[in-house]
C-alpha cells in the first residue's frame, strides 16, 4: 500500500510538472523520457545509472543478460544513426531494458518476486525521472523568475570572507590541472551517487529486500524539494551576476579578481536562459549526502566520499557557480532531509523531532538573514561570520550525535563467561 501510494504521488507530481512545462511552452519530464525510447538521449549516463539501480534485484546471470541486451540495443541504434547521419548518443538500450523488466514483473512474476522487481524498476526510474524533472525545474526557474537576488547573497557572503572569489583565484592560478580534475568531479556527481548506492544495495538480490534507508532516498528527496527553494530565492551565481559569463546582464565583470561593492542590495533583471539554481547549492547537498552515507562503507569508499565532497565544494566555489552562503545552506538542507528520512524509517521520537525542527529553523533563518540582513552582515563580518558557522555547526553536531549514538550505535560485544578461579588448598 505504501509503495502504491508513493507511486501514485510520484506520477501525479510528474503529470503536474508536465502540465506546468507545457504552459510555458517547455518540454516536460514525461515528454522528454518518452522521446528517449527512440530519439538520441542527452542523458545516457543517467539512463545507465537507472539500469544499474534496477539490476540490484537481479541475479548475476540476469544482470549479465540485461547489460548485454542494453549494450546490444545501443549498438543497433548507433549503426542506424551512423547511416542516417544523426547525433551519436547512447542510453536507449538501458531504458528499453528497464521497461522490459517492468513488463516481465507484471506478466511473469508473482507475489514477493513481482514486488521486488517492481521496486527495482521504480528505483531506477526515479533516478531517471528525477534527472528529467530537475532539468524541467531549471527551465521553469529561468522562465518564471526574471529578477534574481544575487546582490543580496553577495553582500551576505562578505561575512564569510567571499569564499567564491578566494577559491576562484586558486583555481585560476592552478589551471589547467585543477580545472580538468574539478570538471570531472562536478560533472560526474550522478555517477558517483550511483556507485555509492550500488554498494549500499549490493545485498538486495540475496536478501530479497531493500534496506530501510539508503543514499538514493536522500538523493531523490533533495532533488525533489531543492528546486522549489529556487523559486522562492532565485540566484544565478557569481560567474553570471559578476562575471564574464553573464554577458550584458552581469552587473560588472568582477569575478574572481575584484570583490563586489556593497551598495544597497536590490534584485536585478536577468536573461530567460540561465537557471536560478544557486540557493541552496544542490551539488553541495548531494555531495554531502554521498559523504555521510559513505561513512559506513569500506575504507576506499570512505576516502572517495571525502574526496568527492571536498572536490565538489572546491568546484562549486572555484568555478563561480555558487556563493559561500549557498554552500552552508546546502549542508543544513541535506542533514535535515536525511534526519527526517532516518526518523521516518526507524521511528519518530522527541530527539528526532527536535533535530529535524532545529535543522529546518536554521535553514529558514539562513534564507531570511540573506534576504533582509545582508548589509548588516557585510558590515559586521566579525559577528555574523562566526554566527553563520556556529548555526551550521550546531546542525552538524546534532546530526552526528544522533547518527552515532542512536541510529547507528556501536555493537556491544557479547558477555564472556568468567573463567573459574582456582581453589587454593
């Protein structure tokens, strides 16, 4: 019943997004996904990531057959596209195999096996539809929000020491090595999430059930809720509002060489193309989710999770895509969502309610302060900088304490019977 209700809710959301996109003469997620059954997809890695998540419910033999079928179908499409001179992209085969798994579940399987297969298909399709929905959200933000609030965030960012300008200069000084590395980290975040999720779900095929809480749940909820904040707080980022990439819409070409002046923040008009996708930083949110879910993994994956978080933070700031204020908002956003999902899985109690409420209050306070106190924050960085970090640190500390002591306590070794003491004569 719960899975059915969740499926209906997701379908209703997708239909709503499709209708909204059509209203603004945009391509909706359902249209985009349906077209990629035949036409060249622009999100091949996401489609194969969805297939990989679907295959967690299959046996190794079934996985080999599914992978071979997907690659074979893509090769056929590739040959046809070479003949007709079309764009050479891949991913159709992965989508075909996912659909085939759904058909097999509905027509040939029964009971728990059918339910497990449909859960696998649903997980894979959620990754794909989440990717499509995110792209649609970005188009809607640029169409419906002609004014952006970058001057407010830039002023508030003075309290944090203008980290985007600082890291931007570092990346510029270490180019091209840093640029190539950070581009790979930033661009392949969905692939990294799929790798960590596959590690968490590696026992599903044997145990015939999914774990109660895993990375993809947090990842997808972040993608579902985050773009809604974009509509309330539209921001394009320093490289657009204060850099060369903004073209005629930029206030000035200042990033990363010169700090922006603090002159009475006001909303500014911007083009209808650039997404308003800065507040909060969802790349930071997703990288944070990967980091916290990798803490219980093998040591190489723990290192990889740390590397991906540090690399993502450096890329988001160093490429001028985000302000420091976006970063700390993204961290608080993620920890609050993950805490709520863990509480939903393991039971709500007063500490869980308090943690989620605390994270929500801090997140709202951050947005309100950026909007209504930016000048005061810029004028008193010695006060507001530590306050911002302390507020973020309080959520991190509360999450870590709850996560370590209650949700994942250390196992208690069994009591060993005491050895009998020798009796002295």
